[in-house]
């Protein structure tokens, strides 16, 4: 899953927008965004933060600098520990030629000390979108971990994973239909990129248009298949 | 005490790595947060949890835990079983809830060191 290969795969599938959401880190986003731009794809800078309660929350940002600032906060609040390459694999930082620039030794698979509401608040403070990851998954999904979505949590969207259909999701999570829903591949391997995707009926493939579309502003729509 | 003794006393159903029940159990821990287990367990502990996804195997292996007891008759996911078998990590299932399993293990003399 190097930046180059991710972009090539996305381009071959005709995806217009992707988001790079590594666990608790943003170090491979800039290169991916640059490569994606050359292919006419908008790669949104993102991150998937693990809250203290082990809830995964995706943050999507307008620009790299906001994403990097969230990364600083996440790094400051990651629970201590070093990555174990046998247990969790190498955490590489890679350039556009698939060359390894370095390794991230932090325990990125671990949790931060940030509560889920603090994570959402922090994402919002940088103008980002806060999305509850894979709510249908028991492990690390907000409903699995907390039992419910706290009523005062201002999530911008809920993500349905590729593991269930939208119809099944509607049956199980109908009580949360007040939130916009999206679906994405959550690809941790190249072969999973584009397995599911969200249709966005909007003017341009931009972050700002995405924000408006999630709100349903002026005829824009989220289309789930 | 050995894991086999615990399996016998608590009537646990062994799902994986049944050849590795001779491991010495040094203590026990109850938690469903992986980060908590990573921070607070020691090698040889038996881990009591309801989490069934494959990350539990990575954590148990990393911390050299003697085995995992799943409570409430929880069924491990297929990927979890596969990884556990590969790592020689016993996963055992009980119909009891965590509170009672912990109590029974405590009665057998198990402690957190």
C-alpha cells in the first residue's frame, strides 16, 4: 500500500475522491495527495484516530497543514509503547518512488488518551469532518465499544463498512438515520480499494463540496448503493 | 498452575492450540480494551475478554499471554481462530460472564502479580 500503488489502483477504478486515513498518523498523506493530483484524483488528507474508549474516528481535512496539526496532538496523546514489527508489521514512510524514507516507531495501533468527544472536538477545531468509522463493526466501532452513539456527539457522518449491505445497515442502525451515512472500503490492502464507495452528487470533487453534500445543501446528495 | 488445570476446573471449551495447554499461568486479567491489556498484563497471564476479532491474537502474542478465555459463549471470528492456531495460542470459551470466571480463577488462587 504505497502512495504510488494506491493512486494507480484508485485511478484504474475511476475513483474521483479518496481519503488517506492511517491509524493515528498522517505521514504518508502529502506524497499521496501529490501523486493523486497528477491523475485528477482528490486525495483528502485524513487520519483515523483511536479514542481512549478504542472507538475509531476518521478525521478529514481541507489541507495537509490541518491534518499535520491533528497528528501533533495525536502523537502527544498516544499511549506509550513502541511498535512491534512482528506483531503489527512495519510502519513505513514512503516517497513517490516506493522508496522507504523511514519508519514510524510509535505504537500507532494503540489508543490515545483522548475521549471520543475530545477527538471529535479536536477534529472540528481544525475545520475537519469527524466520521464514526465502520459503525457496523463490533471491534473499534462506536456502537460496539460504547453501546450507543452519545446524543451530544456532533459527528458529521457515520461510515458503514463493506461487510454489510446498506439495506442491512438500515435495519440495524435505523435509529441513527439522522446522521449522513457514507460507505468506504477501509482498505488495508490494495485489493480492497474501491470494494465499496459512496456516490456524491455535487459540483466539484472538493472537500468543501463534500461538507455541503453531507449537509444536503442546495440539491447535493449522498448516494449509497 | 497449568492452563490444562484451568480448562478442566472451569469446563472451558478449547477452540485452538490444544497442544499448548501445558503453559504455566502466572496470573489473570480482565479487560475488553486492547490498549489496557497492552499496558497492564505480564507474560503468562490468562486474558479474560469478550472481544473476538483477530487483534486479540496479536496483543496476546505480543505480551506472551498464556491464553485467552472468551466469556458469554462468544464465538471467535474465523480469522482469529486461524491466527491463534498459527501462533500456538489457546483460545478457550466459557458460557459464564467475566465476573464469574474471574471469581472462579481467583478461588483457584490466581492473582494479578
